C-alpha cells in the first residue's frame, strides 16, 4: 500500500519497515519483497548482504520466487537445477 | 530396534532426469535402497516407513497418472518398488491428492466413500503395507478417508535376562497426519468431498485408543514440519504441538524438504525452543526428517527394555540420524539395481512419453538475437500465455473481459553460461522435452492488472538491458548491459502493441511511441498482462509489480500452457508464430559501431527472422562468442 501509494501517499521507508515486520514474523513473500527493496535501495539504504540474507530466508520459507532467484544466480549447474526443482515444488503449494 | 524413514520421494524411483534424459545420481529411491539395506544389517530389528509425497513429482508419475493411467490390476511403479523393499507402513502427503481422489483411491487400493467418487466394489492393486492418515475425513460419512492408525505386530529378536536371544513380538502403532492446508492447495480435487482436522485434536482422540488396543510404541508419521506460532487446527506444520501430545514415542516428519537432525541447520523450524537439532528430539520425542527425493534415510535407533508388562524406551540410548546417499568423502552409495529392474518397463515408457511429439515447427526457434528484436523463441510463448489468459478471463473473470490483454516473456537463455547457452530448437517435431528448452523455468501463469503508466514502467525496467549509447562516439559501444540479465528483459510480441526503445536516453526515459492498436497508450488506462509468478510476485523488482496487481494466479505452469498451445496449433510457422515484433530501437545514426556478442555463425538466422540491421564483425571475441554490430539507423 505505502510502497505503491495505493490509496495513500507513497512512503517507501514505511513500506520497507512493514515488509521487515512481516518478514520477521515469517512471511516468506514479505521477506522476498524486502530483499528486493534492500538490493535496489528502495526506502532503505542499499545493502546487498542483508538483501541476500532475506532472500535466503524467503527461500527457506518456500517462496517459489526466492528459490527461483537463487537458482538463476547460482553458478553451479547441479545446485541450480536442484533449486529450480525446489521452486517448482514450492509453487505447487503456494496459496495466493 | 530401528525406525527407518523415507520422505518426499516425489516419484523419484530411479535417479533420472526425464527432461534432460540423463541419469541424476544425486537422488532416487534406488540409492536410498542401499542405505536401507545397510541400516537393516546394522539393526536386524527394524521397521521401514514412508512419510508421503510419494506418487507425484516426475514425468514417470505424470505418465502413470495422466498419459497412460495405470490400470486397476496394476500396482503403481513406486509402490511396486516399495512393496519389494518390504515397507512396514506409510503416511499420506499433500501431493498424494494432486491427481484427485479417484486416482488416489485406486492406486492405494482403497475404497473411498466420498462425494463425487464412484465407490469401488473391490479394491484395486496397491501397496502391500498399511497406509495411515488420521486427520482427513469424508464429508459424506464423517469417517476417516484412510485407516487413521494401524497396530503392527512386529516379530523381533530381543536379548533375554540370561543374555540369550529371545524371539518375541512388539506392537508398534502408526498414526498418519497430513497438512490440513490441502483443502486450499487441492481445492479443485477436494472441495465438498473431504474435510481436515487439526493434528493435536486428532492425536488426542486416537492415541489413547491405540494404547488401549495394546500398542507398545506409538510412531507418528506426520507429513509436515515444525512451527511454534500459536496453535490452530488449520496450521500447515503442526508437529511442534503434536510432539507435546502425551504418548508419542517417535515422530517421522517430512514436507519441508530438510534434514533433521542436523547440528549445522540454520533453518528456523529447527532452532525453536524445545527442539534439539543435534540429538534429534522435539520436546524430548525422537524425531527425524529425511530430506527429499531419497537423498537421505531417517534412522531412529531405539533401545527397548521389557519392564514387567510393557516395553519401555530407554531415552538416553536413543540415536537419531538422517543418513545421506552422499558419503563423507562425497562419493555416492551405489544404486540397488533391483529397483530399476522392477520398473524398467515404466521407466522406458516414460522416456518414450517425454520424447513423443506434441506438434511440429517449420522454423528454428532460437534466442541468439533476442536482444536486437528477434522474437523467434518468444512469440509462441506470448501467444500461448495470451490464449490461456483470454480463455480463463472470459470464463471466470468476465468483468475484466473488456480490457486490453498483453503478454510478456523474456529469453531465459542468452549466453550467460557460454556460447552454447541459448534457446535453439530445430525445425521438426516438438516433444515435451523441447518444451522445457522453450520455457526453461518452473513458473505458473499469472495475470496482473496494471495502468498504462505501470506498463511503461515495466518496459522501462526491461530496457535496462541496454547501456546508454552516445551517438557522437566514434569508438565501439557495447549495446548490452550484462548487469541486467536477459530473464529480466521482458518484451511484448503482439501485432496489437508497439513501442520503441531509445537507447540514447537514460534509464527510465527510453520507451517511446507506445501504442495499443495504433493509438497512444493513456497512462491512466488499464491493461491485463499475462506473465509468470516470478515477475507478478516481484521478481526483478519491477516498479509496482509486487504481487499486489495479480488478478489471476493460475495453477497451470507456463510450460504446460505452451505445450497445450503447440498441441492445438499442430504446426508452428514463422509467419504465424515467430515474426511479430512489438518493439524496435528508435532510429539513430551513430558515429561508431554499436556491438553485442552472441554465438558465432548465426547471422543467417537473424536474416530469416527479418532482422536486417545486424552484421558480424569478428567470428571470435576471444571468449567463444562472435562480435556482432547492430545498425541503429535502420
């Protein structure tokens, strides 16, 4: 809502805090979004290491998109293939 | 006595990748079988259990369920192997429900009494071991769908007080659980047919009953992990609470695709209070989770003592391990050849199925020139996505039916891993394994509803694929920005939509002349865009596209959508499926060459695709790619 200004003025910093709160509560989708915001410095100072940590947390929480992101960035083809299969599997029990 | 666990085998009977058509030694029940044999030699008193997510997950499973459904008198391939391995019991995972209740009832040899499924007069062939599931009930009868628990009388050899071996029997009660969340995950198969109850209530109901019926030991086979958030009957991973129900002697877990115990685990669920990730206990209950795909075997070693009337577990002497098929020196245990021998026919038939043509293509679908506008490998994907979305919206979301519908896709293979790393599908027949080349990623089709301004933002972000070109520079300039991967260069390939990319402008100001059916796009107008779950849910961090715009999160994979499209089209042609270009570079005369790299010797393909402003400057750029130039004035 605050990130895109849906019905409220855009407030990226507030959005980042809300996503962090959701991520800390274990919401994998929130962790994935927070990772993106940290990577691009949106509403927060850019922090590649923190972005990576949240991306890993999102993947541990079975976010298919986080698993896919890790797979696409993985240089070891065998490890990437495993992550893609994990992403495919996670996608089958995503409820949105 | 050892309790041995496999979990989340996902139909990986032999270690084989059916899309690459090559062995995959990192997984497969054929290697786990060797671990089972080793554990049995070590623990002559043993019981072998499977935790579920067994019958779905590979092309073998799809072949047996969908392409050539297994007959009533045939045992499903993986169950055939499990029967042979002498499993003592099994649980039911969430993925067992993926092919519907009729199929599940058939292959498990059950006679379900549920709405919408014809009750069988006699059971079909199935596992020769009991399958237990206590928390899923038929809405029609209010009775459990499967046997909720079973008490197995297992002959064991104990040591008598005199030190001599004594043959005796132990009664091991097994009770099964699956995530109650199956009701939403498999809604189309389960709604109106079954209901779920929570793990804790279910255990509290049945465990005293199992004890009363003489169970010496109670083993929970629960398809799920651990979660300490406040208890709810609907929770997916209720086993942190299940462990606290009195009377459970051991828990076999699964579903999370993790191994437990694991002293090094950083996974949140294994670092909760009451969880000992070193010794493998949850609130003191010995617990194991054997990873996935047969990579590990769970081994709980129980030391039992006869205490007058009953067996008592000597907790201090219990051991818990998840043993890997990969050994300490990184080598793999050998595969048990008997496994492949048992399903040789099904395995061969699956390979033939994956190679079966679904259609043909009259032209070569390649991504060598995607960065300069060739849509050869992209248009058919966008066409398939558009056709699926249009059909779905017409049937299920009629209110959105009047909005313009576009589709976006990207070249997933664009030389990242070397000059051979491009999509390149030869003319001729297209089989299932080619579809994996054309749509590499495991995505589901999603549709977002966005404004004209957001559509421009999307294309602007895609256009970060290009460096900013200075027309006055006389020296060569690289066109492509390698920091923006090709999978984030989404494009439209529709005759209804056109735009120009002006690479002389900075990021964010490059998309010009954007038009829908010849008319400039109004920033306030609404558009539907078919894409994938990765993009729709925020992958690549495209502005405003972060899950909040999704109007359709389909259960269907983009790859399957593509396969269906090819099947219906029968033959793909250049004119119909590989030539529409929505975008071109905004024309500009540059003083020096604008260059990019692609696989060598492919210029003729660019010409065939109608890309006439490209030339090859060097056959080898030193890294195995050729150096090409694009003339932006044309």
